[in-house]
């Protein structure tokens, strides 16, 4: 956590939930939206650095970290809108990983005038339903284990896929990264979230990517799941003028696994825009 004197944290009210946020720095706003295998702490290698040049904001998605998950209808892009409203932010650059990337895309489609730039990282996208046989088998086995109550094996399957990458040897992955990522994953692993599905954007984002006019940088790790890489290809193809960057030897959280490279690429992208 930053020690800056302008650091603030708190909760924004959003459709029956309290959404935890942190903010530091001044100037143009840059919002970091975490993946569904972590919470806002995954942006630790970025938050302090970006707050030196921009107003850096990170928050916990509903049901993750310190944010609540009441039994009520919700959409992550609406929670993001309410966090920005609480903080008095009119426009922001959005950097979203995985589920956070899908949230950033949905928000951009709903509020294009409020987005100065968008950086989907290993992102999902609403409406995507073309899954590989390998991913279908993975989720089938995952759900079987969960239904049988074998939570530890289900959690290990999930961590292996997203944090190690489906094809990498764990012994060849940086130990500190792996320990850090797995702790985030363990802290946020929950099967109860399946009982609280998000209200999807209608029509879904996949068929509307051409509407995005904000400068876009699509990022993905080369060791991420092939399905995620396929989504990155689609985003880069359908978002007009989008740049695409692959982070080598990184899985689903390239900002945490390769922070120096990630920070340099994103900072170089945002600086001339903001």
C-alpha cells in the first residue's frame, strides 16, 4: 500500500453493496480493475508507480476483497460507474484484467464519453461462447469436483490454469510471483459467487466492439489459456486502431508476473494520451 499523503480509501455505495476503493495521486485518472482470481492488491506493482504521474484508482469488484456481495441484481460496470461518481471522476483510462477487462469494455460501451483509453489484459468479453474442447473439459471437471465437495482440488485446478498457465512447468515459474498470486487466489476463491451471476450487458459486448473509439491497448500473456489469447485476437481485430502486445513467459496476470515490462508498455501507451 502506498504511503503517499494523498492516499485515500473507503467504500462507495452501489446497488445495495459497499464497494471498497483506494485512490492516490492527482491529474488524469487511471483505474485498475482486477481479475476474477484476485482482488485489487494484484495491482500492487502498478499502484504506487502510476500514482506518481496520474490519479491511480483501484477497487475490489463486488464479492472480492473487501467489497460486499449481497443477494441483489448487479452489473460490474454499474459498480464502476458508482465508484467513479463517489470519487468525483468524470473521465478515466481503464486498465482491466480478465473479468476486470470485461468490466472495462462494458463500461466503455455504456459510457464512451467517460473513457480516455482502455487497456484490456487477458480480458474476457460479454457474449463470447466459442470455447475450446480443452476449456470445456476443464470446467466440466472443475464443476464435478465442486459438486462433490472437493474444494481443494477444484481450487488447485483453477490456480493451475490461470496462475501457472495450462502448459507451463510450475518449477520453471518465478517462486515469489507464484506464492503471491496463489495467496491472492486463495483469499478470493469462492463458489458462492456462482449463485450471484452478473446482469449481462444487452446486447452483449462481443458484437459491439466496433463502437469503441477510445485508444485501446490489448495485452495478453503468451502462457495464458489459448481461449484467452483467442479473445485478445478478437478484441484487437474488432476495436478500431487497437494495439496488441504479448507479454512473453506470463500467464493470466502479466502485470504481477512481469511488472517492469508491463509498466513500461502501459506507461508509454498512456503518457501521450493523458
